[in-house]
C-alpha cells in the first residue's frame, strides 16, 4: 500500500526553474508515466521523489508522511535507470541479492527471494553469469530484479528501456507491464516516447518546461488534450493544427482554414459554444487528427473539394496530404484510397473529432460536438 | 536528372562480400529507397555510385555511360549523410555558397546569390542564412545539408540515412518535406535507410537488401502486399506480418499448434499436406467471440487511433492484431481470433519463398 503525493513542488537549478508548482496524487498500485521532451522536468521530478534531488518548495508525501527531508535510503523506494548500473564483478545472483545484504534476512530467505524474482523475470538460467556476458535486455531485467527484490514501497523507472533497440524495447515494455500487474507496486515511469506512455500508463502526466500540462488516462489524453502542446505531443502523425475562422450561414456553422474559399460544415451549435468560451476569430485554432479528416472520392453533402498532395502509403493505411487553401491537412485513409498527387477529392472535418484551441494561450476551449 | 544502372555488382572487403552480384535500375526522376539492416550493403551501394569505392566486379552506368573511370567529382552526385558535415564557423549562407565557389565550376556571383536564395526558400531556411551553423537545431542543420546538396544541381542525390539522427516528430515532418522537394525538383533520389516507415512513405520504389543481395524490388504496395519471401514480409510493415507455421488440409489452414482457420479455396494451390508458413498482416487478423482461434492477450500497445494487441497462442507463438481504439482488453484475457482468408500469403515452410512468386 503506497500512495505518493506531490504538493506545490518547486525546484531551481541556479536561476533556472525546472519544476513549477507541481501537484500530483498517485494512488496505491497505480502505474504513472511522466511524459515529456528532454528538459521538461520529468527526470528531476522522479529524482526528487527518490530523494536523489532536493526540492526548494513543497511537500513530498509517501503514505501521508512528508519525506522531503528524509535520505534516499530511508524512503524505501527502488529506482531503475537507463544505464544498467550493475556491479560488473558480481554474478547476476549476487547483483540481485545485494540490496538484501544490509537487511537481517536469513540466507535461506535471501535465496528464496532472489530465485523467485529471477523466475518472474525469466532470468533463472543466467544467475551464475557476470553482467558482461548478458545482452542489453537481460541486463535491464537484472537491474529491475535488483530493484524489486527488497519489495520497495514504490518503483521509479527513468527511461529504463530507452537504450535498447526497437524490438527488444517492445518486448521489455510488455514485460514491465505484465510484471506490474503481477506484483502490483506503485510505479512511476519516465519516458519521452508517447507510444510507451500510452501503452503502459494507468494515467499519463505530461510535462513541458517544468509545468504539468495534463494528467489523464491514455484515452483521455488522446481524445481530450488540454492544450495544443499535449495535442501535438501525443499521437502520430501529429494532430493537424490550422488557424480557423468561424461564421454562421443558413443554420450551419462554417469553419474556414487556410484562406480557402469554401469552409468545413459544422453543427450550428458550434457558434454558440465558441462565444460561451469567449473565442474570437483571429485567435482560434482548429485541431483535428488525421483520422478525423474524412475523405470522399465523390462530391458529398458537407464535403468540400480539395486537392491531394503527397501520399504516404504505410501498408495498412495511407496518410494523404490535402491542400486546403494554403494549408495542408493530413488525412488517414484506407490503403490506395487516393490514387496519387494532384487528384481532386472531397474532405470534411468530423465535428466529433474536432478540437478548438485559443491560439494565443494554446488552451483547449473544451468544445465537444 | 539521371538514370542509374548497376549490373552484376560485387564488392568484397578482404574475404567479406559486402555486395553479391547486385542488379539495380533507378529510373530518371525516381525516388528509390534501399531498405536493409546494418551490414546489408546499403551504404556500400551508395558509395560505389558516388565513386568513393570501386566495385570488385560489375558495371555502373549513369545515363547509359559506364562510369568506372570517372572520379567522384565527375559523376556529379550529391551525398547527404546522417551526420551533417557542415562548416561550423561558417554561416548558413557561406555553407550553401561553398559548393558553387569551387574554381572548377566557375559560377558567376550573381547566379550564386540567386541559387542560394532559391534553395533557402525551398527549404524554408531563409531566416537562418546569416546564422552560424553551430547555432542551429538538428532539423535545421539537416535542411542546410540538403540545401548544400541541391544548390549545385547534381545529376543524382544519394542520401544515407539523413533522418536517423532526428527525433520522431522532426523525422515525420522532414519525410514529407524531402518527398515534396524531390517531386518539385524532379530529381533522381537514391535514399538509404533501415527504417521501413521511411521506405514505405517516401519511395516510388523500394529495393530490399539482405546480406549483400537485392531480395525484392517494387512499389511500396507491391512489397507490402506481395512479399517475395518471409524475410521481406517481416522487413516492411509495423508491426510486421505474422507468420504461422502449418499445413493446408481439407480447405482449412491447420496451424502446427493445432488451431484451424478458414482458407479461401479461390487461390488454393496444390499444397495440401506440405509444410507451409501462413503470412497475415496484423490488420487482417481480428478478434471475435465466435472465431476458431484461441489465444491470451499478452500485451496491448495503444496508438490512440488504434491498438495493437499481441496474442499468445497455444504454444509460445506471438501474433499481433490491429484492433479499434475502443477495444478494452486486459492482459491475460482469453480471446478468440480469426483472419481474413483473402489476405493470407502462403510461403514454403522450408525456403520461406512465397508460393505466388515461386510460380
């Protein structure tokens, strides 16, 4: 049972503020992923929880107890880094057993604990080897084993699979997830890889320039991004963004982008919702993911004529660039749906998948149609 | 503008054959991508065309002329590498001017200025022209490298993993830019990469290299839909094609692990009983409560727009299926699956060669 709470954390490196008023409550057994670019403060946050970094303001609570003044070793938290940091002169067995040396466990109990964790991580047959004789994935398994063997209150992981090649990364990611489900320990995991975050997390915490941008489940973060940064950080290809101006004619709202003559039809409710949100043309951005741009080969009600440009055939589907005025919108279509560049097709923006942002602040206006 | 042909190229380094009897043709104005793992011979091919290496055997023709005796400069090719070999103490403008200032070329100053301006506009680096190159981001540096290649209007562009060092978002953006550029220039591009997404999304044609040999050449769609063997099947597509060992019996596919899946008799070959490998793309494998295959959910990768489920079947075989984003699945949940029988590709169980290609 481990809950972790961060209250009003501030952290400076010299004059540079790397964490700004961070608040976060992590539930028992939760798998939290801190997601962001390098320099966003995610690793500093993790290190502060572990006790490897002091904080300048705020409280870190573990099970309700403030720990910010406690030494790292007294917080009972395990940490796994990207570099494996194993003892090269010790065997795998000795490496895993090492954290138990200082405890008063009997030799038999230590042996049982090491063998149990090795079994879970499928490294039982490697116990007698030295780290130098292991592959990258196995080294990281050992590092995870060493972190887990003393049953810490929480497990902190800093890009633990970032140094592995793509295939192994996928394999290890699945293992980490499965291990978490089996062992059920509160986990905080840092990465810059959005697919990793989306696949592992119960909740994702997105950070940018030391500021928490959004906390939510993977589907929330994907479907209801709080601002333009989150919208473009999560999902690939990135969400289309276009300056938009909205008008109303004949009981229909019309969203114009890229100075195109025609506009995309939207339900009339949009204009009311926009004025409620105090949005103004000139400070309005339309965001839509490629799967929210619908393409037709024939003229259809509500679809506007556009010209196809570059087509990326990805096998299972295509990503098609559509010229809308002087703007490109990328659409996801079935494989081979649009024949080639220059083809005239028809497009519409699915109102249910459209996002509207305040251009100046980047904040989502929270309009859902 | 150039047409390139490689005929029976072999290149050995000591006792190691980097390329084995390679035949390759790149049409004028084509975006050709060589796809392969490290050590497959991609970079060697590029260096041979550039004139930086000499073939052990075989001929290289540019526009029909044998270029064996031509030096690198005479071949008039531009090379863009993963590391941006820019002059750090020069401004972007000076870097772009440099290839034109060589005494052999004798380009008039007015024309130099004109060409630099045009390239800067094309690559959207006009605002960077007076900046030193060490003050640029990775993406900007790679744009300048490409600009330096374009500015002298070479006959061929050779690109060696130019996007590999960039982060994912930037790579995605530059992919489109590069393709756009090639279309506007109408130039011949030979682009080398290990990244199948780059190959699929940019190439007019893809050549798949394995261990010094060209395994298959074709459009991205051809390679994706009709791979010549199991190697190519796994080399393109993300996630790659699922391969299931089994046999055909009584109009059904029988997996070695025991489960049976429907098979379209339409393109059945006289293959009953013979050891086969069934190839099926993740998007053609689906979950359905009444389906014949049984599996457990091993992992779920969430891409937002869809999910990729890894299934563990009876043995320890892992299969991947693309499912809609709304599908809720728990790890270790028992599920049932089947495939779209129309989309199954048959490979010989021993050689791995596609039965369609074997004839």
